[in-house]
């Protein structure tokens, strides 16, 4: 599954609405005195997660992104049964996980990156998976296709007997029949983070679920260092920053990343002038074509994430007003076909790779080989 919900299909443009949704220095301190883990946590960037370690268990607190100050879920991850004191409340999960099912491909791919791919027996929305690693696992039968993310195949889930389901929570929404299966649900609210490093830092929680705490901490530290290095090297220090706009109409609405969103932060870190940085909202903000045109008609670069192929002709056919944008006239549109490129599978826990690529778009040529984006011919 590419985003917390199934991919949106544009009625006017072949763009998939990105729930842009799109720093990890501290190595978890691990005590050996058997004392309860504290509620404070040792993370530096994640806003909605607290994580602490004791000798043989960890406590992960997922905060409620929609009700500030409230706890969405508390998990006690035990290396052995009864490792944590009975006084610590929370859903108890034996780690490393055995035969889990993932609702987001990025969480499953992370397990493979950490050398713990065997933790997962199944995945939902397999049709949208593009990572070669996950595709191979599906084709070889090591991962089972568990149906659609919003309505998974309950018979397949029952047959797999998973130890946990990793799912994305939604505001004022439950998990339907899944809640009655008696399988622990790990609420993966990382997509609600508003900074690239904040979201990626959740890998430390998942690493503990997969029995790869040290590996996850190390990967996190390396990712943060690389992200900061790209920021330092790629961000222009003087002169005019190139302007960049994102995506296109879906029906009569144009969803742009809010100025406090994950993607807006990424674009600023990549050295761009983002036309909608002044919108004090997170996630996608619905705007009219006229509003977008007024603020972004002179954008130098236009990026579109799309669940399929497109062209200048198809864009014109979708809405002839697109040719009024500078980036359209100058043929400087870059497309990420998410059905062919592993954008959603990789980016949440490898933000430095996307940052490096976005930075490269400032000077990239059509012939350049990039991992996610290609210049529209």
C-alpha cells in the first residue's frame, strides 16, 4: 500500500494525490537494571512517537495526531514473556515479530533492509508494490497478497495467523472487522509526521518490533547524517532560488502540500522557493486552479507524481489551462510514475535519497538517470 489510503485517481490529470504525507542520531540507551522504561522517550525528531528501552523490553507510545496531548496507543515490546513489570500498561507484543502482515509497503521493505524480512508473512495492496525486493518475495510466495488495504481478505489473514497487523490509523475511524480477529494492531502513524526526519525516525520503533534495534538505530543515524549533508551541499546560499510546483488537478481541486507539510519541508531543504510555503497547514491543501495559477504560474520546475504514464498532450487534453504555466511552456515537467518507480516503498525511510534527487532537479538534464523522476519528453 503506497499511502495510508489507496491511491487516488485524478479525473482531470493522471496524478495520484500524494498524502504527503512523503533524524535519527540518538542510539537508544538500554539499561540493565530491569527498571521500568520512562515515558519521556529518546527520539529527537518524531512528533507523534515516544520510545524508551529497558533491559529486556521497550515501551513505544504512539501519540494521537488529531487530539494533541492524548495517547493513541501504548505498546510494550517484550524480548521474553513477562519481561516488563505488570504495572506497565499497554498492548504486549513478543519481539521479534513472527508472521506479521503489513498494510504499508514501506514498513515491509524496511524489515528487508534490516535483514528481518522473515518477520512478514503478508502484505496488502500488493498490486501497487514496485520494489524489486518485495516483488520477488511476492512472486516466490514468501509474502502473501492479503487483498486491498481498506478491505483485506479475512480468510487469507486467518490462514496466515499473523502475530500483528501493521496498519495506518485514521481520524475518527476504526479498523472494521480486523478489530475482531484478536490480532494486535500496530498503529503506524508515521505518515502524520510533518518533517522527513521525523517520519524516518519511526524506523527505530519498527526496528525493535523486528528484533533489529541496533541495526535500525545505526541506519537512522546514517540517514540523518546523509540528509543533513545533502542540505548543506545542495541548498543555494545566495541568489534567486528556483521555484517548484507540485502535482495537478484532481477533479476540480488541486491539492498542494501545505507549508507545514513533509513535502514542503523537503522542497525547502532541497533549495527551492516553494510558492505555497506560507500556507500554515500540514498535508494536502485543496485549492482552485485559479489560486494555484496565481501563485505558481511562474514556477521553473513542475513535479507530478502519477499512477501511470502521461505526456504533454494528455495534460493538455485533461485541462488546456496547464499550458499557461512557465514550466509547461519551457518543457520542464518531471514525472514520477509510482506504478514503475519504488517511490512509496522507499521514500518514508530513505528521505535523503529523495532530497538528493530533488536537489538535482535544479540542474538536471533530460538525459540524466534519476531513481524516481524522469523529464517529460
